[in-house]
């Protein structure tokens, strides 16, 4: 996973949040390659790689499924997000306001803010496992741990989450810099973990090493892995949150920069992290479905450098998450200060971090995260590509002076509700849901817009 | 100063990845590898702010 989408309310920095980015502020592709490479090598990668092993993914699924899924993600970024971002040069937030109305954006912010908090909580959980090697008596969570493992664990999460929140209160400029500085080093630590593991396993045959032992229950198919890799950042590409970032790109071709994040962070780093658990399964007899906490595995492989990596990777990604969640909450309540919003977000995040259930169900959580947020992007795609051809107005809320576009609300909520039903009661894998949900949302938006959407006076 | 920091930083990155590669081929013991990586971590974070642009 990554830092969350750069969806920030207009109060944040005054950087063209409510206007088209002017030509003088545009950036070349280099800025985006570095940014994507850094943002997509996060602490949670240490959790996701081993989770594939725990779910019994085959070697083919991990090696080729991830390759295809990440390629599809890059293509989505390049040909949908970057295309719209460079044509309109608006933040998602402002574009949504034009389509859905300011009041509906508040609701979107609530969903966004809460999901950010759970995501940041998962990062706190991962970071807290780095404390484990220093306190051997403290029980560390495994994949089947849902509740706090004890008072020590709660204190560790509270201290780490509290520190992250305090830094977030100061803004995230410094943490963004640390994230930038640490990106190349962090990536090499992931690769170092893989080197050490391959040396210990005395084999370079990834296909054999990643093949689950006979009798392993396969809980994720080849296509499950493809769709997971494609949609674990659905909120950012299909959901259009990265409009806020890519609107600064001179050309849409900067969308290719997402390949740096996908293939370094979500391919190489995931496989490196997966190998750690393979070693613990083969040499220490760990049950792959139970797993081992990242702190212990990384400390065992590369020592203190690895523990520092876990903490920094968690910190640099959780901190902006808390900051943005705070802004989202602030945007909802008139008069609330950013500090109050950040404290609320930080408290929710600490609460989520204390319960390992969120981090241990990351494979499902990120799918649901995309399911809730991606449909909004589908509405923007309709507005950009098809609205005029289909006879519905572009930017309807703005042009009609409406504060709340019911057509958007229903087109968003109905597919999401159906998807949640499918997930909860029929066990549909969460990563299969964002795409049909987004398509259904787009179709419903067209139908509802024609039927009862806001109509500009001149339309 | 900047170019010196840059070379030192690149050296630190090399010291982060070369020792694990040597360990993989049984050319370096695990403990020495871990300590080298730990030292490289400090050097990297001491030098990177000097020559790498921050991303605000």
C-alpha cells in the first residue's frame, strides 16, 4: 500500500486548489517518477507480501499475477487519471464539487477520512512490530490476531501513533522530506531482506520457493492477485484522487511514472517481503496461515537497519495519512481547527492500530477502500469523456448552482451497497468489487442525471 | 560539500545492498553484514538531506 490519495481540501496550502494549475507551475516527469517510487514503498509492504503466502497464492500468481495487475494499474494511471488530470488540471476535490456539489463532497470526505484512519492504523500496527525484538516478552500479533496482544502492545501502538499524530499536527512537510530521502534506502533494505533470505534458503529459484507446500489451502486465485495489484490503489487511479498530483504534470505521459511505484514497491518489495515468510515457514516451522510479525522477520534478516526501515516506512506513510484525514474531518465541520481534526484522526488511527485485525486483513481492506472511493472517479470519467455525447451536462452542480447532486449520491451509494452485500454475505473477494462498482456507478450516474440530475439554466 | 555528501550517500547505498549480496554468496558473515547496514543507514540519513531535494 501507499500513502493515501492526495485528496486535500482547499484549506491546505493555497496551491491552486480552486483554479486550474497555471503553466508556470507545471513539472516535468522526473518529479513524478521519484514521488511514485517513494510513496509506494511503505511499511505495509512488509505485511502484504507475507499475506500472499498466508493466503496460499501460487508462485505463478505472485510472479505473473502481480506483473499483470501492476501493469493494468499503470495503464489506468496513464490513460485515465493522467489524461484527465493534464486536460483539466483540477484537484479531485474541486472537480467533485463541480459535479456533485459542495455538500456531497463533505460526505465523501467523511468516507475518505475514516478509511484513511484505518489505513494509518494498519501502518501503526506494522511499525509497532519493530518494538518486538527489544521486548521479547511482548507478544507480537500474527495473521490470526484480531485483538490487542496485551498492555505492552497497546502502549507501543499508543506511543508510536501518538508520535505520528504530534508530527502531523505540525504539517507534513518535514515527513514528506524524510520520505523522499529514505525512499532509495528503504527499497534497498527490502531487496537486502530478499538477498539474505535467498542465501539462507540456498536457492535462487523463485518459482520453487514461492510454491506453497502441498495441501495448502489457496484462498486467493491468480485473478485475485491480478485484481488486488490492479485495485489496491483504486482510490488513487480509477478513483481519480491522483488528479491532485498529476494536474501538475506537463504531459499525460507523466502517468507512466506510476510504474516506478508499482514495479519497485508493489512487485519487487512484495516479493522480497513474501520471501521472508517463506524462510520462516521452511526453517522455523511457522504456520504460513498464522505468519510472523514483520519486526521479528526483518530484524532476523537484516538487523537494526530493517527495524529502522519498518519504523520510517510506517511513519512516513502514516503521517500524511493522519494529516489528510484530519483535513477531511476539518472540512466537514465548520469552525473546526486543523489541529482538532488531526487529533480526532490520530485518535481513531491509534485505536485502529491497537487492533491488529485491520492490518491482518489488509488484503480485504484495501479492496473495500477502493470499492468505496473508486466509483467517484467513474463519475468524473463520464463527465470528462461521455457527458456531452450522452446529452448530460458537464460539471452539473456548478452550472446549476446546486450544492448537492442527488444523482451522484445514488449512483455512488447503490453499487457500493450491493458490493458490500456481496462481500459480507457471499464472500466475494474485495478486490473484485471496485471495477464492477465503478462501471455500475457510471451507468447509474448517466441514467439518474438524465432523469433528475441538476440541469443548468442554459442546458 | 554537496558532491562529497552525494558520493558518501551513494557509498552508503552500496553498503546497504552489497553486504547482503555477499552474505547471499556466503562471502560475509551475517553479523558483519547487519552492522555494516546499520552504519550505512546512519551515513545515508546524514548525507541525503545535504544533496537530495526535499519534496514538500
